[in-house]
């Protein structure tokens, strides 16, 4: 068999390693300050040398509450939103495989057999004969030789889309881990609020019975009685309200986990929760470039550069090759005789003379690149703002909690002294009522601030890219 066609095919394949017409990609400058914000609201924003960055801290190490860890594990296994993100990754990977296959020829094989009987009266020998014919054909149907990198540019675009989808899966995991933790903490806070409402109701019912007894004995006024009743009714109203919140929190947690969460894993109250680790964002805002949503945006930007290469290649000739190799054999009267074998190459060259669609496609590809670049920069700016907001909370929340705790302590003492003055007849019940209302409100505010402190640690971990698994090396250029 003639080997020259095979050498020709090998030479053509080697040409596929040439350059594309895509513009060279260089990572744009991040449109944010190099350092985190400074000022009275920001404290402990610097990390110690050698301390791992937040994306390097596994969520199993960040969260210290064992029950919360188990719920997060369940959610990672069962959550349908995360499963959809993983399926999107598989789809993008398959599409990349389809596009990459365009670089190589598709070889088809076809075989056939035919038999023919010749009557005796048509043969010179006077005897009938049976003839069999076998044909085998190999073919390459319209294989485009990628001289100008059109197919390689489209392959690169598909690869970048696949990598972006993988970062999208990591973003979905970060969001899921953070949301499970947030709902878990909210449930704990709502149970604390419910416990406070119940204890308040018990104390107010005791006060109401005491005042009612004084009223019946003529030692109190009806105004005092009605004012005491308002506090009982307020606490009674809050109990079903917080009971509703607790039920809704559990429903949300079950949805995130993808299965009912056992009662034994649910927090009793906010004090029973083991707080997550306190974090430092690092020395530079450059750590944000490892956030999955920013990495996904950069992959799409690289894909846009590759698509420009494909649009540019459309201005150059497209060369396609059709090749076929066929063999045939004849079997005559039971004897085998070799037939013929040959290669047949048919090149097809398409030379664009004028096509307005090609120019329009190039303009579209450049516009898409500018749009995706703007989206990339906006994603970075949004991420910086999210981290800055969380750092502002981290730098001030402890002072707020301490001040609120002091306020609760002072209000408790005011309420105690008001009760003593009322029981001794030195003051009316209005002062007791006002003190009790203030105490209840300040206790609720303290729960809210404690929740905010814990939830902000989770938020800071998420906005710095923590909880999404290991990140790929994200090198610019």
C-alpha cells in the first residue's frame, strides 16, 4: 500500500499546532484599592505572616460546632441546587469535548458484499459460476484543516466556559455552606427569642396575679391592673410569633439539607452554639482574585478573547479535505484473488471574497469582550464592597455587644428597683411597666447583636472565598 497519504495526514496534523489569531490575553488591573479600608470601623484586618488565606481554610476547620458540620455535610450531599451546578459542569465538559473533536478527522468505515450467479449458457465453459465481491472503504468526510486557528479558538472558548462552570459550582457550594450556617444561627437566635418571650410571660403573669389581688383588696387601681394585662398580652402574642419563626427556620434548613434535619442536631438557643473561628482577610485585596465568581468571570473573559480569534479566522480561506481509501476483492469459483486498493484525496478551499456577516461577527466578538471585561471588573468591585462591609461589622460588633450587655444589666436593675418602689407604695405601676418594656426590648436587641456577630463571621468567610473547596492556580496572562 502506498504510504505517502499517511505521511501527508501526519504533516497536516502537525500543522494544527500553529498559532491562532486571538489577541494575547493579559489580566486587567483590578479596579479596587490594593489595601483594605482603614479607619475607626476597621480593626484586625492584618494577618500574621505565614497564616493561610481564607480560601485555603477548609469549612471543616472554620466551623467548630459539630452539629452544624453534620448538617453542612448532609446539604453538600443532598442539596439539589448544588447538584444542578455539578451537572452544568458535566455538560460544559462534554461540550468542550465536542468542540475539541473538531480538530481531528472523523474516519468512517463501510463494507459491502455482493454475489452474482452466471448461467451455464452464458459461460464459455458451459458450466454455471458463482461470483462474490467484497468492498471495504475508509473515508474522511470534509475535515477542516485548521491553518488559521478557527477551530482551536472555538476549542479554547469551550475550555474557558467549562472552567467557568467549575468555578460556578464552587460559588454554589460557598453560598450553600454559608446559607446553612446562617439559617442554623438564625434558628438558634429565634429559639432564644422564644425562650425569652416564654420566661417574660411567666413573670408578667405572676405580676398580673399580684396586682389583681391588690386591686381586689382595694390597694391598687384598675389602671395598674390594665397596664399589667398589656404586658401579659404582649408576651402571649410574641410566643406564637417566635414559634412561627422557629418552624420556618427549620423548614428552610430542611430544604437546604435536602432531607429533614434530626431534632438532635438543631441548636437549643444561641448560647449553645459553638462560634466559628474569627478571621483576618490578609494583607492585600488581591486575595479576592481567588474568589470563584471572579475566577469564573476571568475564564469567560479569556473565552471572549478566544472567540475574537475565531472571528478573525473567518476572513481567511477555509480548507477542507475529503479522503477515501477503498479495497475490493473477487472470489471466483471458490478461489480468492486480491482486488484493488487506493487513496483518493479531494481538497476543498472556501475563500471569502466579501461577506458582511463576517465583519459583523468580528464587531460582535469585540463588543462581547468589552461587555465581559466590564462584568469582570464589576464583580471585583462588588466583592471588595462585600468584604469591606463585613470588615466594618467585625471591627465594631464587639463594642456594640458589650454596650448592649451593659444596657441590659442597667435596665434589669432599673426594673428591680421600680418593682421595689411600687411594692412600697413609693411609685405607681407605670414606672414598672416602662422599665419592663425597656428590659424586654433590650434583651431582644442583645440577642440580635449576638446573632449579627456570629453571622458576620460566616459572611466574611464566604465573601473572601472560603468554603468552596481547593482553588485552581489563577495566573494572569
